[in-house]
C-alpha cells in the first residue's frame, strides 16, 4: 500500500484533501489526522471492518478500547446515554478540547470492536481545525487512537506517523506539529464519584473546579476489559531501555559517567537549563518546572532518541503540578516504572 501525505493549512484551499480523506473513510478505510493532543488514526466508528484496520495497522491488542471523536456536542446523544448534569458541565467547560468523557453507550450503534468487553464508550470533541473540519465533512464519528505502532511514543508530527505506518495506511493529513503533545484526559462519568482513568491536558484541579471532587484510577493493569486506552498495556516506549532520574544536573552527570564506564552510550531527556556535557546526546524539552512545554516536547524527544544508537535513555522527572501528573504517567509507562539508582 502506498501512503500519501497531504499538507492541510488554513491558508490553503483544502477542499480536495478533505474530499479524499472522507472518501477513504466512507469506504471502510483509515486516515491519520492531527488533533490538539497527538495525531490520531481514524476509522468510521460505526464500521466494524474499518475499525479492524486500525488494530491491524497499529498492531494494537484487540481488547484495548478506542476513543470516539465527534465534531459537535449534539452528536453525543447518538452514541451514548445516561447524560448527567456534571457531564454537561464538563462538555461546556472543556469541549472542544483534550477531555474524553466515558458514558454508557447506546447498544448497536458504535461497532463492537471500538469498546470490546465493556458497556461504555469514551467520547471527545477535539480542538483542532483539521480534526473538526474532517469530522464535520464526514458527518460521522471517528474511532481514533494515536497514529503509531502500538507501544511506541505517540506521534506529534506527520513525519512520526510516516515513520511508523508508511505502507500500512493510505493517507496522512499533515496539519503541522500538535500543541499539547500528550493524549487526552479520560474521565468516567458512569461512576460515583467520577473517576479519572488517564491524566492529560485537562487536569484534576481543572475538573474539580467545575464539578467538585473526583477520584483517580490507580491505573494498574488488570485482567478486566479496560474502560480507557492507556490502562492495561505498555505504552510510549522508545527502543532503548528508559530510566527515570531525579531532575538534578550533577546527579545526571554522575549517572552518565557510570553508564559510560560500562561502554554504553547514553541519551538524556531533560530541561533546557541543564548542562550535561558528558552525555552522548542531550534532548532539551523545556525549562525546568515548565510542565506544559515539557509535556508538549516529550514524545518528540523520545522519538529523537530512537534516531541515535543509545544503549540507555535517562529522562528527568518533574513535579505533579498541572500537567506534570500526565507527564509522569507517560514516563512511568515508557520506563515500565524503572528508575536509575546508582
């Protein structure tokens, strides 16, 4: 299969590009497209055969649920039931935006392989002009996980999608670099209290300002069918083993020296203001404490590490303020919980 990459820009006439994408989707195909979080790989969520192509292209486990993307708030009632006042308040506050809300799904509408083994469905309205235009021209829901091979760092640029899925999907809509860089927050509104299943760009504090106290999932892998992506399987990992390390320049220098003493090469992912001259590669992702900037740059840095021949990757931790919780969630997944301890 040949993969075509088409640039879409608000300053261009993109009519033909969207028509091509909609044509593929309406004929049970898949298309990669940008959202404000990461690039997604979309298929019509009511078409089981089309959704199967997502799992095939990504190599994704078949029991890992997919998020349904919609172009207007009014569409929720077509696919989900049990709307609550609190859920409406969250939609009004954060849609379009990086918040996925889990509802009870209406039986027989969304394809069963979108929500395997559960009676719920996660729905979100993305805050990106390309994603919204595509959804509104399609006039249908898109099931769309991140557009990468399963387990790898999510793509924040079209070239990352091509690195993973070239020859496996027909079309990539290139809308430039994504803004937030981490997947959406997922909150389950079918429970009391509501529970955050995956942290993201909409923080717990932001949610609680709108609807009051919520719980947070321990996010442990279980044998039960997960209600959200990111709960059960390893994710976001680069090729070389990744270790989390304290955000301390001297500590990192010493760790690099110890690893190099074993004839291994080291890539470091850390703040702009750190000086680690002995690292074989250093990928700066933002000022120390700027969790939004660091989050937006994390996946690109991990993918850049894959372009080196590093034997070990060290990534600095951050505090849990704001999106720091989401940043550390992704680092813990990418490292499988490993920390560098000399």
